[in-house]
RNA sequence: GGCUCCGUAUUUCAAUGGAUAGAAUUUCAGAUUCCGAUUCUGAAGAUGUAGGUUCGAUUCCUACCGGGGCUACCA
C-alpha cells in the first residue's frame, strides 16, 4: 500500500467534491515537527479555485477528508497549511506491509535501460582523491537507478593512448633500465606514475636550459629533447611500430593491474570497458555525414567546424585541417557506438568533473543536430573539486592526494580508533581487519557522497571518521546496536510481529513515517542524480531511531505485543539503513 | 570580454516557490535501577548587496560584489 499516492487521490476527490474542480498535483509536504500531523497540504494555490480564503479552503478539504477518506483521522489548519493526521491503525497497516515485503526498497524492473559512465582514468598515473569522488558518485547513481527498476550498464572509457602515456613511456625508455613490475616491486600504476613524474622533472630542466640559451618558452617546450622523444613515440604508436606498441602494451598492463587493486578496494565495478585506443578514430564518418547535410561547414584550410553561436556557444572544430579528429569527434563517435552496443538504453550519464561542462553541452548539442533523439536525455553528472583542509588539491600543483594512500590511512585510523575503544578482545584478526575496512571506507564514502555533487567540497579526514556527527560511522554504530537488539530478541525467542496493538508512541510514529518515505527519497535521488539525498536520508533515519531508542523501552516493556512490535520496528530500520547505505557502497557491521 | 557553477550559524553541510531557514560541529546546562552513553534533551548562533515577480523568495528574474571553472586544429 502506497500511502502517499492514496492520500493524493483522496485529496483530489475531496477537492472535486467540495469545489467541483479537478487538480493535477496536490502540493503535499511533510509536516513541520512543531505541528500535529504527518502530511501537509499547501492550500494557498487552491484558494483561487475555491474562491475562499486559504484557511477556509483548508478546513473544507479537511472536513471532507476526515468524513470520507478513511485514512485521515483529524486535521488542523495553520494559515493556509492543512496538517493531516493519519490514524495509527493506518500507520500500522503501512508498517505491516513494509515489514512483510522482503523486497521493500527495490522496484520491480520497469524494462528501461540506461548507461552510466564513471572513473575514466588516464593510464599514465595513479588515481587520486578526485577519482574517488568520481567513482563513488557514478557507482552510486548506477545502484540508485537499479533499485528503482532500471537495467543499468556501468562503463568506463580508458584513456590509454595519447601524448600523456607516451611521456611515461619516454621516461621509462630513457631512465628505466628495463625496469619491470617484478624488478621494481611497485604497484603497477605507481611504477608508471613514477616515470610520468620523472618526465616532468627532466622536461622542466630542459626547458629552463633552452630558455637560458635565449629560446622563447614556446620554442623551448617544443624543442626539449625528452618532449621530442614523446612526440616521436606517439607518431610511431600511430604507425603501429612494433617496439613502441610493445612498450605501450606492457606499461598499460602494469597500470591495469594496479587499477584493479584500487577499484577492488573502492568497491566499484564495470560491465564494459571502452578503450580510447579503439575508439579514437570513430566519429569521422559522422562529421562527413553532417557536412553533407549542411550541419557542419568547412573552412578554406580544410578543417571542419560546427557553428553553435545560435545556441549561445562558439564555433567548435571537429576535424583538423589535416583531416584528423579531435577529442569531441571521438566522444560523439563513442556515444553512437555505445547506443549500437546497447540498443535499448535510453540515455547515458557521464560522471565527469565540472571543468568539462562546456564540452558536454557541445557534445549533446551536436548529437541532437545529427538527429539522435536520445541526445536530449543524456546527462553530464558534473561534480566539483575536492579540497583538503591543508589546502587545495590540484594535480598541477603537485599536491595530489593518492587514492590508495588515502584509503589506507582511513582504514588504519579506523583500526586505531577501534583498538582504543577496547572492542577487539572478542574479535579474530580477520574480523578486526574486515571491520576496520568497513569503517574506514564507510567514513570516506559517506563524507564524499553526503554533499550535493555539483558543489565543490571540503574533505576533512579526521571529521569524517568521527563516531558522532554527520558521518558514516555514526550510522554504522546505530546499525550495529540495532543488530545487537535483534540478536538478543532471537536468543529470548521473541518473534517480531505487528499484532494486538492499535496505537503508538509519537517516537514510533516518526520512525514509521521515515521508513515509509524511503521510496520517495530514492526517486528524488535518481531524478537529481544525487546520492547525497540517500546519504542524508540514512542519517535522518538513524537519528530518528536513536530518539526512539532513547525514550522507549524494548525489553523492559511488559506488554508482549508492544515488545514484539518494537523488535519488528528495529528490524525494519536496520534493513532500510543497510539498503540505503548499500546504495552508497557502504557496508554495515554486525558489531563495532 | 562571453558562457557557466557557487556564495547560508565559528566551521562543514541541508532546505520540490511555503510555516519561526534545518542538521552536524563548537561551548554551556541536563538525562541512565534499563536493550551497547560511540546515545538523547535543552540553550547560543546564518541566507553577500540592491531591486523585481509572487498571497509567499535561500530558491525564479535583473544589476552589482566575492570565489571556482570553461572559453585550444590538447585530451
């Protein structure tokens, strides 16, 4: 039973009965805590059709609902707000159906498919803090869509070719002495990253040397020997030179080995990988087709452009004068390829930093101009930079926070904290390790996901792992304590049940209200592409439960019906907490 | 210059155009015969500025102030 839609229908009926008017979408919102009731109908907009004051309008609707709806037991009116009180028996019925529904929180398949792209790393260096936000966001949005019935395809594009990887390759060739994974003992992506840093160091030294000899900065950058080598390697790569290809394959192989370790710890996964080396030539045909149709135009030097000035943007190049393609060209080529690979998807979601907002605006516009109807459904899941308390985190400034290091630190901190609290005595080593991983990663994920994606945010590692406050571990603790209650109920052989009670304490009603609101929140999160909605919901639910826990006895309750009901309530809260946090990729401990 | 995102308590974050702008944090004052006090209750404290639309604006519009990003025949 869906209480909200039932109530909406009843309100529509009431408005029709009282004012003889149809309304599409009654404006319902949760009632402020200071007033009695759970659902509030905003009646200001209805004053126009009722031709009465907002308060009188509210009263007339309220009277009709109490008399006819069967679910509203009483109401109060404050200004133009109609606060509705749902009877306890109705709430208990709502709760009973949730408790019985093993699949609560998961919509059955709606037959629709979407694709979510995230991560999309370059293969010349390790993943950093920004990638963590990217991966957690993309993965979580995919899970949220799954839970409301979509078939979701998780993909990434791996930027495995281009000048950046050739830089690492050049440095390895010059200074590597044939180093391998085995000989270095390093994680693969770290080893390749080391040469990328090495390249940069040597490159800068060569530039300043050339500048001192009187060259301009531009010339120096072009003429630096190590850069010339990297460019040469890129050309050889494009000509499929066997030696270059084998270095390229070897070094990318190292990176993939390293990345897979990092992804595993992050807890993210992909259904399909796209490699830029296989897609970078795509899109050219589409440009030529667009040129024929007059969507694009050619300049006298032979380069092909699209004119987006009518859409408030600039002109954008699509093919260079030498006929080669640019990033934009391959990106819409890849988009089209994906729709061929997965013909049923109705849109793509791209999880990419907000510095590429312009790029995606152009991309979607071009796709629309080419006649692809799905273009307008595509979405750029844009997110802001992550700052640290110590300062800004920018790769250019060389203060990159490595993803592996950060995860390791979080887990170590969690372990230290748990030890300090003296909770490890009854745990085996592997249980302790597992718990530290859950808490450390939970703290990290929750903190990165609780903020609206599009906002630039500050990540404070110390604050994120606190057991009190707006944190993942706080919610995990609440969960662990509930599980402890459930275990005790099991040993006492108390079966959770909803029988023999007809009324509730306010704190119990609040908890049920929060639980019943879960699906609304999931849909909002999907609509907004925002895991933050789910994160903040889980936090609210945990707090609501703690209030109940604090003020109402469970095992000291003498009425067995109430005792069983409260155990059932605890059980459902635990389930919903676990499900909602699961959508953020956060695991929940039985004990902590 | 053009485009775009952002500006909310000391700080970090909330608020489909709705009520006295919520949390967390910090400080102070309280609560446990009890299921895990890593909890709960109370107090203090904020919408960058100036207009406009609206019954009602943190939200929409305009201008300004402040911050980030984009504006490459780079990816």
